[in-house]
């Protein structure tokens, strides 16, 4: 390792580590370097040696250049929001906070989306005509976000990219300036200010919350299950499927099962939980009512949650975000959303400071 006199312009070590749920000690073990070195690299106090950089790239499954960037790079050039897991790969482009970012294409709630290009041979090769300046990127676990994307495109003429992420993951991406808005649903009837609290604790001041809906979260069980109540499910010897730490669904599960070890089986989103139960890989899990009903499962309501989209107050004048607020407030979107199982739209469209 060598100390740096000039900081790196770009360093994704911390964000890549957190997205995998690793501690600094775990990353250090896998990369064969010290935990102190990991901490110093993340804080841009240390430039890694060639060997350390290659080791980190191998652990994360990407190139060194995708993790680190030296000062002097052209900020107008496209850059990865996060490294792709394989090359060649399809990508999307969007302009976020004065940067043109490339997002490795992934399956969304609407299936396989049209890509903007292909990354091959260390080159971005455009293959579409989408404009990064008219693309809005949202990270959210809302099962009905496809409805919002469709209404948004129809009403505004802008495009919405929807990335399936938990509340915690979405806030981290927003804090890194990699998305325009993050969907969160920590707040409940008993703790109505928990969305704002999560934003302040994770990102600090300067953010707003756009209320999308109040929705139902609860237990999903197979139709043939003999369990008749939430209490019976908690007492029975069942195979649980959970979500990763930091997700709102995990918080709900931990509240239901305090002082118990977390489930060994984890799903990446609400539909993943429902699919695990539907296929018999698990007996029960916490998910959104819509995901359970789509999978033909029984659903026991546990709590109502407030689902908000968080965005920087400084970006409120961005035409794409202004259009998002208009669409969420529109009578047509509120009517359609209210007709979906598990959603209530009495406060839909309200905006407040996160505090």
C-alpha cells in the first residue's frame, strides 16, 4: 500500500461492500488485506497498491477501473453507476446530478426493458435513441412501480427506469447520487415518522418525501397451509423466508420474531418472498399483499405502512422530478393504484420535508 498525496476522483469500495452486506473485516478477509487498509481506502486516505486493487476487483467481480478513477477524468463522459457483473453487457443511460451514468441492464417489474447500448471491448456502444436528460431513475421495492412508470411515460414524455431495491439499498443509492429518488416504507400507523427518521439517519437533512400510498404488509402462506392466524404461524415450526438486513420487510419480520435467529433463506424483493412460498422452498414469509395475491397465496395482514419516494430538495426543480410529483398527484394514477390489492391512496401526492 502507498499513501496518496492526491485523492482518487472516484472510489466505489464502500458502496460495493455495503450492497453486498459485508463488514470491512469480511471484505478484508476475502481480499487478503487488513481491515485498517479497507477503512483507509474507503475514506480516500489511501491509494491501494496494484496487488490490492486487483484483489478488490476480483472480490467484487469487476475491473479495477470500474472501482477507482484518477483525478482529471472528463466528468461529461459516461461512467458506470456500479460495475457490471459480466462483459459484454447491456446498459441504460441517465443524467443524475450532472453526471451521465450507465446502469447495467437488469430485469424490472415490467420484464426485460429496451437497452440503450452494449458495453463490449471496454467501449460503450449505443444502440438506442433514449436521452439521458429525459430519463428518471427510481430505486424501489414497490410491486406496482410498473404502473407508475407507465403513467409517467404517458403523461410526461419522460422515461422512468425502475430498479428493484430494498428501502435501505435505495437510500444508499440516493445518497451516492446514483438515482433520482428512493422508495422507502419504514413508517407505520404506530410510528408515522419513521420514513423521515430513516432519511435523516442515513442521508442527513435536505430531502423531501412524496407519499405514494399506504400499503399492507403481512404473512404469505401456501393455500394448503393449516395455519389460521399470525399467532399460529409464529408458534408453528415453519420454514421462513426473509429479506436482507436493512429492508423494511426484515424490520417487520424481526418485530414479529424478536430474539430469534434470522431465516436462512433470503429473497431479494416482495415477489421473491412470495415465489419462495409458492414453489415450496419456504412455508411463510413477510411481503406485500399484492405479491402474495399475484402468487395465489393466503395473506394475513400484519401492519399498514406508508410508502414514500424520497428525493433531494435541491432537485425539486428538475423537470423529471416535477413531472413525477404531478403524475403521483393525478386523479387517473390515484384511481388505478387504489384499485390494486393492498394499496390505499388517501394521502397520495402529499409532499413533506424529511426533517
